C-alpha cells in the first residue's frame, strides 16, 4: 500500500527511483546513516524519533488496538493476561513494555508470520496498527474473523527522510502528497488493500 503511494509520488515529481523494500531495522539504519540519503515509510511520528528524521508529509491517521479471532474487545487492561504478538522494536512493543506487559512475543517486522501464529493458537492477540492487521489477515483463514478492541492510541503515519535530504526533494514530496490528499488518491489506494472499517476517518490534512 505505502509502496504504491510512494511510487505515485515519485511519478508525479518526475523521479524514476525504484522503491526498495528492505527489513525495517535496515531501513532505519539507512535513514539515519549520515552517508546515505533515504526516504523511509511508513513512520509513526513519536517523540523518541522526532530528532532522527525529517518529517516530510503525513499520510494517514493510524489507530493501534488489540485484535484477536478469539477474544474480542480487548483493551489495555483486559489484554494484560494474554499472549500478545507485536512487531519487534516497533512502537507497539515499546509502548506495551512501558506499560509493564510481560507476555509479549516480538516478531520481526512483516505481515505474514503473526496471522499464522494467531491461526495456530500460538498467540492470543495481535497489538498493532489496525489497518496493518486488516491487511495482514487478507487471504488467510482469519479474514473476517478478527475483531479489534477500542483504540489504545493514535498517531499519524508519515513519509520521513534522512536529515540530509535536500530541500528540493522535501518540497516536491510535500506538494505531491498535498495534491494526492486533495484528489482523494491516497484514500483510494488504501481502499484497494484494506476494508473500509480499518481506515480511520481522515481529518483535514495541512
């Protein structure tokens, strides 16, 4: 989904750079390495990350919740006793660790492993961004069976970049994203991959 959004941005600004998909830890290293100029996405804008990147453009509001095929409506209090899958070193894991959760099962970033773990009963719930979970269960036995509880927290997902990205690239990206929001392109792309219920209603995008 994000790859298609960024590919459309690249097309609009006349850049033919191919979007590369790499492991999340490597992507973060590349984007913070002073010798590399990189665009990184999707990136939740958190206080711990604020000074590490240039925050180029916000794409959509992401809500985080506990989702399960067996235990509906889990919240920050009731989920504590269950085995929770999270992406390793990502905001959901860091957030729950701060809350004292002890039954976390960190998994390298990707959407294929956790749905299998849920389906096989190796974990009880998945705590992540709701649209990511919705995308992850498409084409699996869990499609239509996973229910998400109330929002635990919400942040904007951004396209971010290395601190040494040129102003010209930043301005070009920002204009393209603004136009795509105004034309409804980003929402249409998202709906190609996600069910409508997984998409948080867009607010006014500056």
